[in-house]
C-alpha cells in the first residue's frame, strides 16, 4: 500500500493571530521596507540597564537590524530571524499577559483615534525572559512604530528590551501607551488576570510629575528637564521634591524602582 506523505501548514503563533484581528491597524501584505533611523528613535526611550533592540516587520513577523547585545544577553549563537524566536525566550507563564498586552495596546490606539499619529505613540510593559545564565529575569519592553502604509496601517516597529532585574523583580502587569515627539498621551491599563485586578497604585502622580519621572529615568539633569519641558529649574526642583515626598523615596534610584513596580515606566 502506497504511503501518503502529509504536509502540515505551519500554524501562526497566537501573538501573530492577535495582530491579524486588527487589519485596520496592522498591515500584513508583503513589501520591502527601508531601515528606520534607530539612533533617532533611541532618544525616545530610556534604558536603565543592559538593553538591545530589533526591527519587526508586521508583513511576515520577521525581525532584523538587531543590536549586537541581544546575543550575549540571551546567550544566543545567531541573530533571531523571526518573532517566534523572541517569543520562545519569554517565560511560559507570561505569554498570556504579553498577548493581552498587545491587544490592550491596539484597542487603546483605536479608542484614542491614534491612526494619524501612530508613529508618535510608544507602548511598554514588562515580562520575564530567559538569559544567558539559563534563568528568567524581568525585562522592560518598549515598542516604537516606524513605518505605516498609505492607509495608515502599521508596517514596522522597533522593539527595545531592557533587563531591569537589578531594579525590581516585581511585574506591575500594567500596559502603557504614551506619546513621543512632544505628544502628551499617557494611558495606564491594568491587566486583569482571571477577572481579578492586581493591587492598584498606592500613589497617583500628575501628568507633569509623570513627565518629570520619565526624564529622571532617562538620566536627565535638572537643567536638561527645564529646557525640555520649558519650565524653570526651580519649578523642576520643586516637582522633584514633591515626587520624592509623595513616593516616600530618598533618591532617584528608589523612585525608579517604585515607579516601575507601580507601572509608571
């Protein structure tokens, strides 16, 4: 009897299926895209630890233009070529959160009608990843959109992963959608695992305080924050004092740790 050789189509990863649910935002046709100006984009992120970046193409979930440190941070022998290789580094218990975080981010972009300025929005959240030491450590994920098609659908993004295990082991399970290039968007979304919300933030900061916290996390001086936000240095110093008092922190290091845990970064 002749044996039949069956071929099985490769199933898309569940995370890719999340994106495919939003064809009005994420474009999946095949086209060759230019390399984004990553050096400029890095100025919109902060990385309080060892980090790397890569470019993801939504057309086929391939990744390219990796920062070289991705190899030594994760103990890899070659650069990943497909998003699945990155996803395989994520702690299995965090996959559900990552999938929901992507869905929450896209829904928020839709809600705020962000189609026209997707390239000025950044999404961020945390999850555990396997490192070169063979264990799992907490990483901070930031995504910046780089290209969109003529209909406003996203084609490409730069993802930045920073190891923050030296800052905190605690994941807030909060997803942020925030503005870049002068936009003031700031949206916190709490993941509700099994319908039960995690503990809410004990401290509420104003929009201006959040801006200053982000500047502090980037390592900016009082003078640099003054110039960036167009406020006096004395006003910056007053805000810093109020922020430390409200958060019950003695210094910037304690503040960054707590604001990570409270989902402000």
